[in-house]
C-alpha cells in the first residue's frame, strides 16, 4: 500500500467528523496526482457577518478550528469589521451555477446586507492531506453558518454556495466519512470547493480548484467554426458534466489511466502564476471535443 492510500486510510480512521468502518473502504479510496510544482495549495475561506460582527466571527472561527479544523487560522489582519463594497459583485461572479439550487434570493440579500468580513486560512496541503483538509474546511463552513456567519465563499477557486447548499454538502461529507467511502468524500469536497466551467469558446472551458482534492484541473476545448454562435448555458452544463466525469475517473482509476482512456493530455498549469491560490500544482488535463 503506497503512502497516498495510507494517508486516506488514516484520515478515514481518525477524522473528527466520523468514525467509519474500514472493512469495506479499501476499494473506495480516491487516487491522487503527482506534484508538477513545488507549490502546495491551501484553502482561503471568506465569511460574511452582520454589522460590527467581526469579533463574533473571530470567536466562532476559533471555536470551530479547535473543534473541527486544526491547522486553520483566522486572518484578523485581512478581515474587517465593516462592509466590503467588493463582496456583492464578487459573490455574484462566484455563485455555483451548475447546481440549480446552489443559492437563493435570501443568500444574495444576505451578501448585500453584510456588515463584516472574516478570512480563514488553511494549512498547506499535499496530495495525501488534500481531502482530509478539505473535509475539515467543509465542516468549518457549516459550523460558521450555524454560528452567526450569513454567507461563505471558497477563495482558492472562487466559488460560493448558499447557506442551505453548504450545509447539504457538509452533511454529505459526514455521511461519506461514516460509511468509510473515501471516493464519495473526495467527490463531495470537490463539488464544494471547485468551480466549473470557467473560460470561453475560444480558449476552452475548465475547472478551477481540483488541486484542493489532489487532482489536476480539466480543460475542455471544442472545434467550432468562426461564425458559430456562442455556446448556450445548456451546452456549458454538458461541459461541466464531462469535467466532473473525468474527475471521477481520475479519482477512481488514477490520473494516468484516465488521461490515456480519454486520449487527453496532462500538462503544467499555465493559467495562473505559481504563487496564486488558484494555481494547480498537479497540472491540467486537456481534452478536445468535436462538438458540444
């Protein structure tokens, strides 16, 4: 058994959110990618609170970290006890639009009416610790939303969900852990903290944030005539489904096998600078579709 699988077993055996039985888990552990860079990813979480709510956010974050998410820290220097005019636009851009019920009108109103902002920083992650840490981050988000935070966003991929969806994902992660299902846990964390599809019809549409579960991102390009109309929302959802399917295959079969089966190519991530939170040190899988 290699070190990556040992890391997942240790996680499933000792994660605070559950004590799963490992007798049926050995065939349901996710694969991880090899690093192509010295950069190690980390979570940056953004929480919004009410008017002058920063002290309460900090206090609750410290309680959540002590209980659920060791290694995380509240970044008081980067936070503010007043509204941030950039937040409404930022959340508007970052809402997950793949899940049709990811956010509600009440979530948008909460963002518009916020009065404080707290950032929480996660520890640097290796491939072996990525799912462990992302699961802790997800439980931390649920705790904060249950204790005064009115909205949350994952900055490392620029993705936001509404409060109901965040909590739903946290419960799914808890159930997967209790069942000893590492594959389901990794997929839930990926859906929580990664965003897709990002891009356009010319350069392709990709995921951002798969590095938070130890996988390369996926970039899909299509052969399109110059005079063809822009892709529709329905077509972009097809691309998102393909990206998710390839991610599932990489986690199940291993990156090299999945890339070969799809006749795709794995290369370094040139979309972001190496010191940016969105940079994927595991690379990018590039695949071309003939049509949407």
